[in-house]
């Protein structure tokens, strides 16, 4: 139940702060009081803190995105090596369009169409048939790719060489 007001002016002044009273100070942290003068002196501090933390956050974000892009290239190179080894085992010496030692341009074209998002000029394909191109022989496809990070500002002329190898047995 609400207490009745007695009409006393000092009672209102005691419960409601005025701009000149000590209760008008800002209290963000319990036990710490700031006056309007102190708040005005620290008004640019938030902008400086945001600029510093924002710069660190954006730099970290760019590094994470660049690392993710390089990891995506690594996965693409691995998948391209696997797909091309599969292409080589299906197109053995007894197939209608054989791929083998000295004749692997179709394999190179296959890998360049499989490796979506990679620069074909930076992609190297090295297929080997250690025991020939007949059924039961093996084929090894090694794919290498040179990737440059977006964050070259921190590492000038830095490149990473990604490599993947896939070995399969020729079925046809």
C-alpha cells in the first residue's frame, strides 16, 4: 500500500535526487561513482577501444578466412587426385580410350575439370604406372598445387605447396 504524502517539501527532496546532490553522480559499478565532468573527459575512450579491438578482430577474421581457403584448396587437391586415379584405373590398356604412360593428356584434362576453384597453371599432375597399364597393375597419381595466402602483407612471397597422392589398382 502506498504511503500518503504529508505535503512536506523536504520529504520529496530526500527521496528524489536533484542535479546538485551527491546522488546525481553516475554509478555503473557498485561502489564507484562518476561525476558528469569525469564522464565528459572519458567520452573518446570508447572510440579508441573499439578501434583497437575492431582492428584485432578483423585481422583475426582475415587470418581465419585465409586459413579456411587454404584448407579448402587442400581438400580439392586431395579429391582431384582420387578422381584422377579412379579415371586412370577405369581407362586401362584394355579400354576404348586408354590412358597410360606417355598418353595421359585426357587424365590431365580430367583433373583440371575436377579441381574447381584452383588455378590450372599452378596445378601439376604426375601419374605413374610402376608395373604397366594392364589389369591388376597399379597407378599412382600425385597432384601438387602452389597456393599463395591472401595475407601476403605479413608473409611476402610466401607460397604453400599442397600435395596429394592416390594409388589404385587398374580394373580394365
